[in-house]
C-alpha cells in the first residue's frame, strides 16, 4: 500500500505525518522521521481492521489550496 508523507522541521526534530491515516512520528533527520513513520503506520494497520481503514480512506483526493497573503 502507498500513503503520503509530509515532513516538516520543528526546532531540532523532523516531524512526519501520514495525512490519510492521521499518524505522526518524528526523527533526528528526514530519513529517520520517514522510517519511524513507516513503522508507526505499520503498527497502526496491525491494530485496525485494514479493509475498513482502506474503505474509509480511498478514494481520497489530495488537493493543494492557495490562500492570498
């Protein structure tokens, strides 16, 4: 399965978010945050009924919006 990952830097740590599942993790660098997010998503899916989770997520659409400054 493929999911999205959004990584931001907050002070000295990197925060990784999987928006489809609302799962978050962190790490010392981008790669570490991404690996930790993969593990967190895997653990999340172990505890949930995967078919039900997938049914509620897909077909989700990701849009970019622009707000005037």
